[in-house]
């Protein structure tokens, strides 16, 4: 009888150990799932090409993003991008493309050097990432001879 009682106690302990092992497995799977999360934008910078345009010219702005693992991150339509200029009267922005790129029109009436172009990027979870700005230089329009007349006397 004592032997039978000991066996029941062992079975009870084994069941408890199994239950605890199942709980630990569940926790480990949850931790693994969190570690293998989807990439998400954590940093960004603006890259403008060309860096110098004449008055009336255009340049392209591209966002170079980086995820939480330091890997390149490409924006999609779920990210809202708003571009800004340090001299708002000098540039205008087209509607932003799904990848976050944009076309900048140089509107300055004369040369403007060193206008900073920046962007705020709102992630799908509502977090705002402020991109490191780039600089756009606007040069004076080049005068082009369009007509001439010769007067002979």
C-alpha cells in the first residue's frame, strides 16, 4: 500500500512537471515571436539629387530609411510623409509618392543657397520619425539669348 501511495505521488509530480514544461514552452514561443518581429522604420534621412538646381528647376527627394536592425527600409503607402523646407517660399513639393519620394520645384525668385529639406514620417503605429535633412541650392537662372537684331546704317 505504501508503494502504491508513492507511485501516485510520483505520477502527480510528473503531471505537474509536464504542466510547467508546457507553460515554459509557451513563454519561450512568445519570446521568440517578439524577437522575430517585422522590420519597422526607426531612422531616416533625406537624399536630394541633384543638389543644385536653377530657379525654375526641379530636384528629387528620396527617403533612405533604416529599420530596428540597421537594415535598409523602404516606405510604402502605410507611411505618411510630409516634406518641409527651411525657406518655404523657395520650394514647393509635389504630392508624395507611395515610396516617400517627392519632386521639389525651385520657386525662389533668385539664387538661394543652403535651403534645408526635411521630412516627418508617420509610421502606421502613429510614431513620428523626423528624417535627417539634406540641402538644396538654387542658382540664378542662366540668361539665354533668344533673339537678336542687327541694324546696318
